[in-house]
C-alpha cells in the first residue's frame, strides 16, 4: 500500500483525536492482505453472506473483487445497482415521542437519499450550536431509523460517531470517559437518552435528534455534502463494556474494516435477514453483511419491549412486507432471545416461537454463551442453529456452518484447513490437571482486518480459549475468555458463564431466578449469588436454595472438581428492604464482575463466612461427639455423605476438599489452641474414623502428632495381607500364549504421559490390528475425547485420516475396580475373545496417600487379570508398568538392584504408592503360577500347589520404570510428577533447592515408551536367578517368584547433576527469552538457589497464603531434608534414591532403545524447563 498517502490521510483525520486514540488508529490499518494463492480461492459453493467469515471473504474477493472500500461508496454503489430493492426495514413501524409515525423502511436508493438529507440537517444543527465536530461525536440512540440515518449522515460529513451502548448501566462516568478519550465535544441523543447526557461534562454539548426525520425531504438532498472518505479513515467507533478494567475503551473501525473486507456474494436478493441485535453492537455488522451482497435486513425496533410475542409479530410483518421483498431466511439474535423463543415449553401452545426458528434456513447466535441445554434442544428439534464468532477488533472470525442434516454440532466452530495456516491459529495453552486441553485463538498478520495487535509480529492474541472436537479435526468449541476466568487461591481456573447460564436456563432456575453470579477469584472455593424473581418472598429464601440444590448437584457432577459449588456458599441477594437489586451487566448482557463484586461485597463475605465448622464461641465439643461432628463437617464440605469407615480417597475426597477440611477442623476442634495440623493430615489418616482417633490423640497430647507416626500405617504386614487377600481372587488362564498371533491390544492409562506415548506407537504399528483403551469416562464420546486430547495435548502424531483412527482405536469407558471392569457384558466378551496383549499403565500417582487408599488400584489389577485369564483362543500376554520405587529401599551398597521380584516388603520406599506397586508385583507373581502362592513362613508350606501347565506359555511381564521426564520432541512432561512440581514451585517461593550430588538419571518419556513396546513384543526371555530369600518367605516362595520376568526401564547414567541443570536453564533463559518474562512466571535467572532446608522453609511460608501442587509433597520433602529419609529423590524415595543403581542387562538384551540410552544433555534440559515454565 502507498505509505505516504496513507500517512497523509491519517494525519488529516486525527485532528480531533487524543494521543490514546491515535495509537489505536495506527493499529487499524495494517489491514490489506497479501495476494492469495489461486489454490486458496476455491471457496465452498455453499458460501452465503450470513455465515461468510473474513478469511473466506478474502479468498472470494481475490477472484471476485468489488469496487467499494468505504461505507459511503457501498451505499452509493447499491443505490445505483439495486435502486428499488428494500435495504432496511423496522417491521411494525416506528413512532416519535409525540406519537407521530416516522418512515421505517428504506430501499437502497432511499437509504442514500435520506442519509444525505439527514447529513445536511446535522450540519445545520452543528453550525447553530457553534461546534466544530470535524473529528468524533457521540451517538446515544436506540435501534431506530434515527440511529441508521444519523450514523450514515455523520459519515457523509466525514465525522466519526462513537456508538454509545444504549443500556442503563452505561453510567455518566463511563460516557464522560469515552468522550474525553475521543475528544468528542458533541453527543447526539434521541429523546429517550437526551436527559442522561444533558450537562454531562464541561464543554460537551448534547443535541436532541428525536425529530431529525420530521419533514425530511430526500428529493432535495444536496450533492455538495458528499465527503471523500478514504478506506483507512475512521468510519465510527465501538467501545468495550469495561468488564475487566471498569471503564470502557474505544475501538475504532475504518471504512475498509467495515465494508472493504466484505464479499459481494450472489443470491443476496433471495434471502433476507431478521436481526434482534442492537445497532450499537452487532446490528451494524449485520447490516453491512446484508448490504454488501444486496440483501434486505429487518431490524427489531428498539422502541418495543423485546418479548417472544413481539419478536414473532415482527418476523410475521417482515415476511408480509412489500410485494417485491424476499422472505426472511436468516434469523440472528443473542442467546437469551433464543431461550425465550425456543426453550422447551411447558405449554404446547407456546411452540410458535420454536416453529418460527424451524422455518428459518439458518438461525445465528452470538455475542455471549448459549447454554448447551438450550442449543442441544433446538438442534434436536431440527433448528439449523449456527454459532457465529467475531469481535469488534477483527470482525467475523468463525462460524459453525456445516451440513445441518448429518451434523448437529452447533457449538463447534469450523476452521477452514486451507485458510487457517495463512490467517489464524489455535495455540495450545498450559494444561490444568483434569481439564480439557485449551487453545487460544490468534489472528495472524494476514487477516483482512485487525483493529488491534498485541504481538511483535503483528498478530492479535484474542484471549478467547477453545477446546478441540474429539474426532472432527477442524471443529473447535468456545470454552472461555482467558481474562474472564475465575482464578481460585490454588491457581485453578474456570469459566463461570456456562455454569451461570445452565442454572438460569434450567426449569427450576426459570421459575425462581432472575440472575446468577458466581464468584471466587482469590478464594479457596467458588460461591454463587442468587437473585430471585420479584415474586419470591424473603421468607422463602431458604426454600429457594433447597429447590436449586438438586440442579446444582447435577451440574457439579459434570464439572471440574475445583469449580463445583458448595451448598453453603449459595447466598440469596436482597436489599435493605427485601428488594432484589440489579446485577450490573454490559449492553451485551455479560456480567460486569468488577462492579458486581464491589457492589455485593458484603453478600460475598457472608457466603465465605458461612463456614460449616462449629462456632468457636460454643463450648468445647465433648470427645464422645467428635466423630459425629466430624462426619457432619465432611458431609457439608464434600456435599454428600461420607462413610466414616471407608477410605476417603476412594470416596472421591480430593486434595481441594482436604485443604478446606484441614482448616475447618482446626477451627472446629482446636478453636483456642495453636495446634497446627500437618498439611497432609486428611490423607494420612485416610478415613473419618481414623481421623477422629487422631484428633483425640492431639487433644490428649496438646500438640499435633507429627506426619507419618501413625503406627497403623507403618506396619508392613499390611502389604503381605493384601497380597494374600487379592491373590486368592485370581483364576487360572483359559489358554496358552501364542507369540505369533496378530496383536489386539488392551491398554490402560492412555491419558497419562507414558500411556499416551505407548498409544502413539501402537497406532503407527501395522502389526497391531486394534487398540482398546480403557478409560474413566461418562460415556463413549467422552472416553474418545479424553484419549484424543491426551495425544494432541502432547503434540503426538495421529493418523491424518480419522476413519483410520476409528477403525483401529476403540475407547471404552470403564471403572477398573468394578466387577468386569464396569463394562457391559458384550464388551467384556469381545475383549476376552480378541485380546492378545494387555498393557496396564494406569495407576494413581498420588504421593499423599497411604497404602490402604490404593485398594481400588489393586482391585482393578485383579479384574484385568481376570479378563486376561478369560481370553479364549490364547491367554493374552500381560505387561504391568511398575516403578523402581517398589524396590528402591532394597539397595545394598554399590550392588545394583537386580531385575527380579522382591521378597521383602521393606524393599519398597515408605510411600503408599511405592508399597502398592510392591504388592501388585507380588500379586502378579502368584498369577504367574495359575493362582498358587507360597504361604508366609509362619504358616505351613507343605500344601503349595505346583505351577500350572500354562505357566511357561502365559507370560506376565513386570516393567519397573524409573524417573521419566519430558519427551525429546517438545519437552512435554507430566505436570503431576514430583520434579515438575518441585521446579514449578519457584513461582510461589522464588527459589529452588541446591542439591549437591543429585544425579539427573531421568529418561525421556518417549524413549521409555519405545522400550516398553520392545519388551512387550519380544519373545519370552530367560529369567534371572532369584535373590536370596529374606526371613519372611520360604525357600519355595523365592523359587517361584523368580519365574516372573522383570525389566528395568530407566536412565542408568549418573550424570548430569542438578547443578548442571540449573546452570543450563539459566544460560537458556538468558539466550532465548526475547519476549520478556511472562506474567506470574519466574525465569531461572530470577530464581534464587538456596540450601534445601531454607527452600523448605520458604516454600512452606509461601503455601500459607498461596496454593500449589507442592503442598501434597511438602511433608515428604521435609522428612527427606531433616535427614530421616535422606536425599530428595523427587518423591521421597529414601536415602538410596540419589545413589541407587539398577541392573538393566536383561532389558538391554531385548530393547535396542535401552541399549542406546544416553545421559541428558543441555538441549534436553532447556527444552523441559521451557515446557515447565509454560505448563506446570
């Protein structure tokens, strides 16, 4: 583009703008796209003006250029070409304040004539007022002909109109701010708004336009008023709602951005649009889209209340409008209009609104989130519902336009795979455990119009977050705004809008609620403010909460744990006299959360203070009542009854609930004491019953019992008892293993880091005909979505053809600990008849849990063995992914730990996780001999059964995996593992520990996955000689244990060291962090390196006011650094963790990958550190 002329045009227009607006303006006109390659211009024949995005428009315009690049030129062009075709109509007519009817329908020729006549009248009023409004003026008007003609008339005069949102909440301070920012000295207002802006601020004049159309003579329109607007001149300005900052900000729109980027598509004369969207928002864009293609648009009159009945009447009048008008085929509105028209009606007579929507070719929705329940209902009723996503900064971005007969995915926006690489991208974001992978929508520099840029390369990161469709490669569902999410004290985030919308859209919500607002930023748990309908008396407030609670419980079951709403945090909002106050909202209907949180601060504090613990002013709870009171406390915080004898983790009591419970227990049972309960006290005790005993012991001693000193949990006899208990449930295999058979694989743990990399290999292996992934999920669709997200979030390779995935990958929802894995009988039978290889990689990696909390994992193992032993044609090979932690404490001097089963429970590290793996290995050893198991030495061994016939031909393989780390491609790790948690804790503590001599014997996860598959598919390998038996098992027991092959998959190198890592990441940051430190992150150079005890102290202090996953491991690290368990080992694996060596000779015989394992290098470490900075 001509830089000189463009700069001159800008200078000529900027006389009336302040410096703030000038800066915005220079972002406006990096707008002209590069020429589009011919192969990109093959646009879908189904393209229409209602759903055509700006990327599709650019491709169309490359082959079908149009002549108009300013709004004035568009109006003039269509006035000549389409003369008598209706351009815009307000169905039902419009009336002035005095009751006189004003013209409300305009052909294209009339639109030009009337806008010119209005321009002349506006010019005279400005001259009379003695104001020079050559720059920017304000326009505050409802959606009426006055708005349309004043707005177009101002553009004829070369004046930019700041379109002020017509809502009650746009306060005078906000209007003042916008006028001051834009240097606007005049505000044009209709009669409904004139009093609001009269005398607004010094030097700002309000001009009434309520009679601007009276006696207007378009046939006498002057021609000398036509301005020579340039494409990059500012045509008008929108403004933000001020949701985040509190004050709105102007968003200028150039003429080119308004109409130059639009396509002139054929067929506009055969389909009209009806829009309920206000003109000061998306209504203007709706007009331009229709006018550019020569279509008619009908606008709902802003002077009428927007009810379902009024909308239906207006559409009916639009369809009967003039003989030469085309029928209304496109309907567009904001979500709450759709809810009025189409939500499931209780009365069949009210289905007229639904029928209206069914009669439309397309029903567009945008501007805010439509509750899934409403959209799904409409789609199920054959409404062709299309989501349209755009922004004032960049125009129309995406839509969910598709084949409506076969595809009801209305909420998934469709990217054009040919256009996407050139115009936009979906950038992966930091993952949160248990949440879908999210991607930010980024507009690239070649996008036809960017009113804002925020990256050095000229792109615009929108802060809009999306999640990918599990099977449709180009389908993306809007999730939330990155800057509108609620961030809890523990750093977990969630978007409150869908939850609010679903509650309001529910049957019970519609009957008792007017509004809902969820809060929680900076707090431990979220809460909800409820605004009942005016018909609800204050005496019924408690009843309202009881009515809503079943729906909230239902919603809680579907949402992330941290976003669940506790009943105690639900508060009814009322004024001093019992009235229901207004919830502040933007003109789009979105909640102004900053304003609302200030306005309702007392109600929010009331919800927070409404804690369930016993009031500290009450008398001390008698010891005899502690268990009952504790049970009530659990029931209230968790939101359901908790059995006092059953393990808490197995009952779904998560870490967030544990944190709340610990604080509530302190207040309830030690109100006047300085007893500080251990951070992990809930999981350490494991049940309400055991926690009761612990509280009573603390009362007696007057101090908290230190972590890990519960004698019930240190008895290693429990490990032996669990082996004995579960091995009795195992039956003999039905057949013998055939190594040559085509492989059908059953895989668990595919959503974890190692499991996902194993699955990637399986999907690429031509010798694998099918993979069954068993995964926790509510149904088949969610199971598939979780598996594909696990692959995509780690940038793992997927077949480009989704049909290939569908034919090879089967994702089955299951519950491993349930009978027959929770599978339907037909699925169990199918797996039993087909499976030839089973890889069990799923296990709870929670270092806070005691051994007894892993019984569900052990039950799942036994159920999988039952499936394996039920296979008909041949007993499937069974591969169990264990951990080196199961034997880490058995290291003796410099002798490496052998690749054999352990006979001694104390070989495992003290963690419940490590002990559970030891138990699992020994259960598998008994399965290897068809259910037989040597009895402990304290019992008789004379009845030991002989090995079964299938023993040598039905191999069970145990693979102990060492410390894994990020893969060799992207550095992607597992955010729940100890080392990423330790390293990311620098965000809250500002420091990392100095660990002299700590070796980085870490193995990249993709390398580990290759080794696992080489072992799993290799011919049976002769076992190693058994270790000498210890005192707890008989010689016979030891002889049988050695027959189960064990492999070690780990990095055997004792270099580099921790100090090398710190040095490398510091150098890496200094050399590559060109964009500066990210908010809330610490680069390695900004992190202090301190002795380990000081690191513990600083981390513990930081966790008193902030939350971080390090909280769950703090008690282990504290014990390690106090000398009780030696080196940190990442997970507190004992004093041998840093120096223990493992024999890998057997593994290297069958795994080429393991033979080539090398020490980690500088590039590996820096790659992983950058991933941790961005994700952990």
